[in-house]
C-alpha cells in the first residue's frame, strides 16, 4: 500500500481520495514547485501553521513563494496521511497524518498534523480552493 493512501472515514469521493494521494507525493518531491502550485485554484487560500498564502498565479505567487520556502532548510519530507474524514459537504474534508523531515543539516523530526480542505473541479480536475494545515511548529523548531 502506498504511504500516501489514507483510510477514508465517511462518504469520500474516490477521486478526492486519489487527489490527496497524488498531492502528498508531489508535496514530498523537492523540485515540483510548479506542480504543487497547480493543485490549487487561481484564488486559493493556503494556510500552514501561522503562514498564509493567497493565489497561485505566476512564478511570484504567494503559494509558490510559500512552497519554495518550505524546502529552504528541508532535504527530505515524507507525509503519511492516516485518515480522510468527510466534511460538511461532499467537497469538504478533514485529514490527519504524520510528516517526517530530514533537514539539510542532517537533523530529523516527525510531526503530527491535521488539515481541512475544500475542493472544486476546475478544468475537469480536482483542485483545492482552501487548504489549512494545523501542526506543532515548535516540534520543527526543536529539530533545527
């Protein structure tokens, strides 16, 4: 079984479950910045811990800037989503998992995370127009 396959809890559309399997594989690929940003709608809001980015248009977009900054000190990242929960609508989900990091200085950390997302179909593909990740940023700071 893929490390990116999470157990579905509730009425999760198979296409949305597949979207997240692909999304976390892309998230863990260091140089796939453009492919990562394409997982979001043009006007998407991305919130990770206390950092917020709005929009993915152009190479100077906020989402692209956040994505590249996420890899500045990280050599390797490995998400392992555990469960996808159905939300208030068929396109709202909550997720829970862990993520392991190897920093460029060789230190390692593992952090539990939870996320909420809203997906829409855009150009016949699923994309997120909202994605918020909750994690203990202090755990990463201790590894640094």
